[in-house]
C-alpha cells in the first residue's frame, strides 16, 4: 500500500529523513515513534505529497508520489485522511462545517453530508457541539474535530500526527479504540507519536534513528572510528606482548628455583 525506497528529505542541507526504506501493507495499523525533530511529520507529509522527496521513491497504492503532477495530487489526497498536528481548523466555520468541507467539495448530497457528519461527530463524542465554533472548544475537543474531519470521507489511508497529544487519558483511549474500528473496516492507518501505543495493535518501531545514522555517514566520525579501533588494537597488542614477556620471565624465574608452574 505504501512503499518507501531509500527516501531522503533535506531542509537547508540538513536531513529531516535519511535513507528511509519500509513498506506498510493494506489494512495495517502502524505506529511511527521517535523524539521531537526525528522526522515523523516529514514522513507523513511525504506520503500525502505536502513535501517532495529529494532522493528515493515513494509509492502509495498505484501512485508514484514523488513524480505526481500538481493537478494529480488532489486525486491522491482523496484517498488519504490527515489528522494534522497543528489542527488547521477553519475558525470562522462551525464544527459541522469544518467536518463537512471535504464532502461538499466532492458534491455529496446535503442529506448524506448531514448524516455522515453527525455520525462521525458522535463517534468522537462531539455531536452536541456540532454547531459551535472551534474557538469555543477546548484543545482536546478541537483535536477531536480534526479527527472527525479526517474520518468523514472514509479514506483508505488515515495519517494521524500526534492524534492523542492533547487528549486526557480516557478520551485518548476512546480515540485509540476508534482507530482500531476504522482499521478493522479496512483502512490503513499510520500514527505518528512520541509515546508508543500498545492496545494489542502491531506497533511498528520505525524509530527514525536518522541522527545516529547521519553521524555514521559523516566522514570525520568514520575517521574517529578508525582511529579508535587502531588505538584499541595497539593497546590489546601491547597487553598481549606484556603478558607473554611476563610468562616467560616467570617460568625462567620459577625454573631457577626448581618450581613447576
Ligand atoms: N519546513 C521546514 N523547514 C525547515 N526545516 C524543517 C521543516 N520542516 C521540518 N524541518 C526540520 O526537519 C526535522 C524533522 O521535523 P519534523 O517536524 O518531521 O519532526 P517530528 O518528528 O515530527 O517532531 P515533533 O515530534 O516535534 O512533531 C526538524 O529538525 C525540523 O526542524
Ligand atoms: Mg511532528
């Protein structure tokens, strides 16, 4: 479903992602974990072509994402729901309108839009706030609107960037259960998070060890490594020689006294 082959992305000559190769099968639920700045958001952005890879190939379903023409990108995105880390809600629209937006763009019948939006808002526990404005909602409630907006068009791929970051423990569990249900209905889900989720789902420890990897690729680190190995071997060699010398002196010394060691 999603295939990264030796993908790298640079910002100002700094690697945000380096040599990433992995695949995610259809219907899998995957966690991408790593510390702040590890490249989790970058990885998601590459999947829905908010960013283009500098090196490597990205396939999403039948799309060669890196080579997509600008006019083709919306077709890719129709299949992908994104829960943004920074929400991106429209503050001059109601909760309902925020959720309904994608369906209206696709010219769905208003009655069906209403049914779908209220259903998905009920799923995230916000049906009673449908006609409120986002600025009147708490951070956690706004986050749930973002989740509802991503789910409403029933995407085959759901990308969630820190989806439970602003939620209390109980709501986080409800949302995690919701992801499980969406996943059980067949959607492929990638969740980027600092904390690794469990709940019996397959946790994919992508771990983005780019920092360590990048350092390894730096020439001066390689030089230091070679020097360290050389010094290590020298110390080992000296130790072995000293031990051999000591053994022969001891046996000379002991044979002088008629001892057998
Ligand atoms: N548009 C950009 N311009 C310049 N640098 C960027 C840009 N986007 C990301 N970066 C850099 O790329 C690296 C990875 O950023 P990214 O947002 O992918 O990390 P993250 O793992 O999502 O972090 P967090 O857990 O804090 O959300 C960071 O060092 C960041 O500063
Ligand atoms: Mg991020």
